[in-house]
C-alpha cells in the first residue's frame, strides 16, 4: 500500500469506530477537563473590499510593506486595526490582538454570534459528537451560555456537584471578541499597492475585560483533584489573556499547584498545554516558569511555534520538517516535558516524544476530521458530518512528510505524523485549532 492508502485506511477505521469510542468513554465515566476561558465571539461579515477600505483609509502614509513595522498588540485606533489587517492578511497569518478602545468595532460590520475561548470551543466540539467534557468557563453570561446548552458539557457548582449550562445561571454582560475572517485568493487593494491573500485565516480582536483576570473557580480545581481518575487530560489555556504580571504569577502558580495534585492522583492523566507564548514584556517568562514544569504535552500551531522557538533562540526552517523535528526535540529536552510536543497545521499534525496513554494517531484523526467539518459547515459538527470528511483528499504535503518519516524510521522512532484532510478554500476559519485540540483529547485514557 502507498502511504496515501495507508493513511486513508487508518482514517476509515478510526472514524468508523468513533461512536464506539465515545460510548466507551461515557460508560467508564471518563472525560477531559478543559480550562480556563470562555467569551462571546462576534463573527464579522467583512468582505475583502471591507478590509481593503480600512487599509486604504487608515494605514499610515508611506507604509507599503509589512516588513516596515511590527503590528501593535493593543488596538487603540483604526490606524492600529489597519496595521494589523495589512500585516496578517498579507502573510495569511492568524493572530489575536487586544481591543483597548471599545468604540472601534461595534457597528462596523454585520455580525453573527458564537461561543469563543479555546476551552469552550473545544468543549462545544466534543459535545457536538456526543462526548462529555468538563469545562472551566470565565464568561457564564446568558449570551454565551445559550450556545453551550448541551447535556454533554459539564460544569461544577459551588457545592462541588456537576451540572450543565442549561441549569446554571449568571447575569453579567458577555465579553466580546471580534473575529475578522479572510480567505485565500481574495484581493486586497491599498492606496499604492495590491496583493492576493495567500492563506485563509482570521484575526481575533479581543475585548479582554473578564478574561484579563482569568478568575479561577476553586470548585472546578477541587473537582478535578478529587475525581482525577476520571479526568483523562487537563487543558491549560487562556492564561495568555492576563496582562498584569502579578495576576499572571498568581494564576499560573495556582494552575501549577492543581496540575501537580492532579498528576499525583492520576499519573496517567495528560497535562496538556495549548500555546506557549504571551505577547508582552516579561509576561511569557513569568507564565512559563510555572507552567512548563507541570506540562506533559505542549501543543501549538505553526505560527505560535515559530514565536516560541525564536524566543528560545532555537533555529529551524518552517519548510523543512526534519528541521522542525530537531527544534522540537531541543525544546523538549530543555524543558523536560514528560511526554512530548505536538504541532497542528492545515496540512498535518506531528508529535515528537514518548508514548502517550492512548493512541495519539487516533486523536490526530479525530482532531483533523472534526476541524475539517467545522471549516466546511461553520458549526461544531456531529458524527455524521465528521465522517463526511472522508470524501476529502489527504494533504499532499502531509502525505509527503509521512513518507519521509517512514523511510527514516530509525532516525525518527519518537515521531508520529498524520496528514490532514485537505480543504483548499474553507468556508469558516474560526475555532479550527480549538476543535482539533478537542478531538485529540478523545484518544487519552482508553
């Protein structure tokens, strides 16, 4: 069999047994615990012409090349927004920036609402396929809760019992994150230049009022500690919203203590760190001092790993998979992760490390297929929609990398790579990475 045929057969087998896997997890009372933030995503119906207009009207005079500037992380003005849109659409990169002037975006575009936050989106993706998950949320407003009223989503009450979003009540206003999607091949026309967007992606402009504090819910932390045997993995995410150094130090120290208690109670549980970099002077180092020592598996996307490796002074070539493997090995050895590192991209997912408690190939397939279905349908997909992704071709780039690694298996005994199902022009680009990480959690503990 060719590598393409082998990988396609593996997809067919894993997705064919998906309902059985989910039923087994439910019967055993197993679920991941996903923290720590939620919010209300405002999906902007912005066209390429809308983006072009903002760039034409507000980009500072004299700027015609993204190499001339670093995009501002804090969006205080329409000029800041134009700089970010120019930079990220020109490269096809995705990113998140902070909205520090709340009068800029409201009313600028028609919008639709959805749940946001890595933990919340991953939980929603799991619930859509019928898989139970425990969620630590930060925004429990009615506007957010209505998108998560599924029995498979579990919350912890103040009394330490489980409930569902439909039976949980908070009354605060939602935290809004504005999502500007852009599509591959769209033309952007500035005053003195034009270009074609190379990759479909999105820019997230976050209000960051509630989440900049990331108030940890003690009842959730206690539940995970006391029921650790039923928690197959713990997601660490959302901490990058914290802007105050003292708050960040306090929250990450609390998370680290909970992770140590969880590991002591369930040594096979996977402590899963999503991301690994915070924009802001000194903030990244504060967080990583606490979080890296309690991380079993660190996962990120191609764009984030480039920032992480640059920050660490570890060279690699993004177009050379063997260079990436060497860099991930170096990073892992430097920080001593118990298991390893995982990168997910539009073409493949790659894991470098030791054996995990579960078949990580299966997790990658769940993640790829669920993310592809989200990109295709624009909503968290059910099992039948996920299985429709078997009709899509495998990424040629991912298949070529899988072939290379298999040819050099003696050099790469610690490497697992699974190609994605290829979507040339996704209809939806929001929450795909979070959907992938949600699907991946299903492989742990079985």
